[in-house]
C-alpha cells in the first residue's frame, strides 16, 4: 500500500473513532457521490471500503452502514473494476451486505431471497411505507448487479422476476425515489429480450422516459442506458445518437449524481464512437 493510502487510512480511522457511527454512512456516501473526479474515486474508494468493512464488524446491526457498504462495493465494482474475478467478489459482497441490511430492517424478511415467489411477493408488497424504500432499493439494486455478473447461471437469471417485483414496489411507494433509479433498473430489465422472442421493449421505453421526466433529465445514466439497452435493441440509431449527444453536452454537476453523471458522459462518448459500427 502506498504511503498516501496508508496516511489516508490512518486519518479515516482517527476520524471514525471520533464521529457518530450513525453519521458515517451519510458522510461517506455524500463524499463519493458528489466527487467530480473519477480517477480520485477510483484510487480512494478502496480505502473507504476497508473502513466500512471494519465498521460493520463493530456495528453488525447498523442498517445504514450495511446499506452504504452494499452500495459502495457495488458501485466500485461496476464502475472501476475490469478484472472479472475481482469484480464478481465485490458484487457478491455487495449482495450479502444488502441481504443483511434487509434482515436488520425487517426480521420477517430475513432470508427473503430463499423464498418461493408467492411468500416472497407477500412480504415485499407488505413493505409499503416510505421507511421501507432504502432497504428495498438497496437489495434490488445489489441483486440486479449480482444477476448481471452471473448471467451464465440460470439459477441467478431465474431470480429476475423477484428483482423486478422489488423495483416495482419501490416505484409504487415513490417512483421519484433516488432520481428515478428504480425506473432505470426496470427499463434495463425489460430491455433484455428482443421483441421477436416475446420481449416488451415499449414497456422499457416507458420506464426510461418516466425516469428522465422525474429526474428532469439530470440523471444522465438513464439516457445512456436508454440508448444502450432500448435504442440498440430496436435499432433506432437516431434516438441512440440523440440521447448520447444530450448526455455529453449536459452539465454533470448535480447533488448526489455528480460522480455517476461523469461516468455516464464517459460511457456515452464510448457508445457514440461505435454507433456507426453497431447500426
């Protein structure tokens, strides 16, 4: 470990010992999500993850810590880790943290992922209050990431219906939650199957459009995934290129979305560069 990282880890350890553990998740998440430098986050986030792992050991039933550990492990793996084996380990950890936070949030939901669809549906749809949103969204997003990384495992793929139900429940409680992120996941999930094989891309389009509307166009990753997943699926190059150009031209600075928006712009440039080859 480099000297700067050792120093940073020591500094964070001192800071952690002197702050309220209940404020730690919010502080860490805020610092990461509002950073405008992808490389700084790429270099520094592993240290945050080590701090979170230690904090969870000391406070194993703090649902805020568990949610933040799940979210940041998943985000780091998805955005920055290229090595398949390492990325899978981090995504698996993200899901385990998400499952633990769900168990802390609602005892009845312990082991939720192991239930048959009927009992699973009953519990998920019974979580219908604002206070359930964070727990549901964390589990749904981590589980979706897990399925994506294990797309060659039919047991994982079989759980897509459960993840979709979770995200639909988030939308039913508050469709604007997390700037339309649940709608983004629903759009992606409904873009997985071509229309000729029974897919429903127009349902996906409605989810993407609604997410853009609710975020007032400020959640740039929705437009990128709309282009990548829907426009490519239906071979609409005009829509594809228009969405990506809008993302590239947008101001990425937005509270809670700045890091994600910078990543979205980087991905948009890559997708636009290969547009003519794809279409």
